[in-house]
């Protein structure tokens, strides 16, 4: 009976959700495998210094930021499924060229190309999933896909770790080829998906400018996605600040880090659908935001206390702090999927995705340096400031979502706006 219950919960909400989840798994498998060995690949194979690797990634990140909106507009013009497939093929081509990179300039050019193509894929993927999934399945299907994504990254990390264990440059050379092959399979899977509504535009319709103001004029959307970026600094807490705090400010053994990341992985595989349950519109998404922020603040309070604890108490509290910040991640994910469905102009989902990437980046790009400085140098006061940042964002996102919705109601025809919902009830909640 227990096994049947587990299998029942493991089934996707629909056949399309299952196919999209397979795509998520394939993407993460390829990406995770290469990224696990990327640092060694760039330094040992390409011969770059650590500083050059970091600089290249920064330049590529800037390129991705600048390309987000233009790539989103391409999605709106040519259709999300087509652009998603183009991006997957383009990424496969980029990975296949990695073994031939021999200097810093080639590395930067390839990294920039990868990020720009990735920006196209991100906008296309987001637009397609909202466009193709029925409103009542949008949040639950995205939660299922999120679980599959984490399974893929876990498998990819294991494969990358196995490759590193061989301590062979020949094996490292094979990582980009393996990733390229997986992305080609992924591209084939994307091409076999059903067409979304906006894939059916005729060549003549594609030449006609989409009516209405663009997302840059929707101040509510800009603010909402900026605050969402602030909330996503939970990943900085998860992956940077808490591990550094454990090593430098507590007596916990460093091996505990493996348990922390394993706990996060397991929770992100098995709990996304549970966190998404009951999120059916903007009001319930805001409730999920409040829960996410509460978990974030609790994590800060628990973690700061470990500075003065010893032994098993420290270990238990650090682990609990990691569990609570993972709870913040899970509830934030459910809320984010709802905002994407309900607060974007259905006719311009690609452009809205691009703008969301830009403003979301502004909301979180500063966090690694600021949060690390606050926690490590200000101690208790620093942790309280970090928690306070999240509280301010939580207060701010409530009026910003209302402002974004009112903008749509003024500028989007009712028949188009009817598609901007995540449930069969009223979209305005």
C-alpha cells in the first residue's frame, strides 16, 4: 500500500507534464555533468587561471543580462517551441566546441555565446510551459518539473564526480561531448512536444507588432520580479553564506556540508508539489511568499545562534537552518510560477520573461558580497539586517503585484487576459 501511494504521488499531473519533466531531467543531466567538472576542465585542459575563469563568467553574465529582453522578443515573434529547440541545438553546438578552446579569448567568446543562447532558451521554456499547460495544471506541473530538474542535476553531479575520480584528461575531454549529446537528445524531445498557442502564428502575423505597451512600462511587473530576485537570495544563504559560516564561525565538522547539500537535494526532489498545493492565484501565491520569508528569517535566527553553541547542538542547529532556508526555496518557487502565469501579458510572454530575468538579476546580483560581509563581519547584527532585507521585500511585493495586475487589466483585452491564470476560478483572486 505504501509503495502504491508513493508511485501514485510520483505520477505527473498530465502526459504533457511528464514530457516536460523528461526535458527538465535531460537538461539538468547534461548541465550538471559538465558544471561539476567545469572548474577542473577550464584550468587543467584549457589552461586558464582561476581569475580568468571568474572574469569570463562575469562577462558572460553581463551578456546574458543584456540579451534577456531581445531574446524574449524573438520568442514572442517566432514562437516559444521553435526558439526553445533552436536554443537547445545551439547549446549542444557550443558544448561540442569546448574541447577545441585553447585560450582566454576563445573561452570568453564561447561563454558569452552560451549565455546568450541560454537566455533564449530560458525565455522560450518559460513562455512555452505557461502557453501549453492548461491553467489548472500550471503550478502543479511546474512543481513536478522542478523535482525532475533536481533529479537531473543530482545524476549529472554524480556522473561529473565519477569523471573527476578517474583523474584523466581524456575523460575530462569527454564531458563536453557527453553534454552536447544530451542536449541534442533534449532538442529532439522539444521538437516532439505539441505546439503551443503562440507557435501557430502565421508568417504574416509574426510581422505585425504585438499591440499594447511592453513589459518595461509595467512598473508593477518590474518591482514584482525585482523583489522575487531579492527572495531568491535564499540560494546565496544556502550555497555561500551558511557554508562559510559553518567553516569559519562554528565548531561544526566540515563534513557536515555534504549532509546539508544532500538534505537540500532530497527536499527539492520530493517536496515541490507539496509546497505548491493550494497555490491557485495571486493571493495564495502571496501567502506562499509570506511562508517563504518566514522560513528565511527563521533560518537567519537559527544560524546566528550557532556562533555560541558547541558540539551536537551546533550540528543540529546548522542542519535545521539549512532545512528552513530550503523551505524558503520551495514556497518561493510555487509563488514565482503563479506570478509568471497571472502577471504577464499573455501576448508577450517571451518579452515579460526577458524583463523578469533582467530585474530579477538586479534583485540578487549584489547578495553574495553583501550577505557574506554582513554575516562574517557584523555577526548577529549582520544576520538581522539580512533578515530585514527579506521582510522589506515581503512588504513591498504585495502592492507591486496589485499594480502589475491593474496594468494588465487596463492594457490587455479581456479575452486575452482570461488566459493569465493558474486556476479555473477568477484570476484576480
